C-alpha cells in the first residue's frame, strides 16, 4: 500500500521540475530583457509577466536607423529597443 505514496511523490516532483524548467525557458527565450518583463518592478518576474512578454511586435525604429523597436501588441507603445547584438 505504501507504493502509491512513492508514485504520487514522484509525480508531484516531476510536475514541479517540469514547471520550473518551462518557466526558465520562457525567461530565456523571451524577446524582452528581464527589467522590461518585470512590469510591477518587484525584482521578480512572475509567470504572468513572463507570458505577457511574448505579446510584443517588432518594427523598425524611427529614431535609430538599424535598430528594431519591440512594442506591446495591446496598445502599440514601445517596450524596448534592440540594436545589433543587444
């Protein structure tokens, strides 16, 4: 009977590990820097902020030739500027 407890513990551990890995991938692959993703300036990027960071578009920057402006799709306001390898 104690065998099911071990299976539940393993399942929960795998779920936590998978969730942490998915969160890390979201942060790593985000087009925005962490300081921009942290919209409430708490010092931490919550899951909702990490997901929202993917709601950005790209357009050529008007003031900086050769740069790309990342903007929020919800309102068109600029989010960040990407120039070259930045």
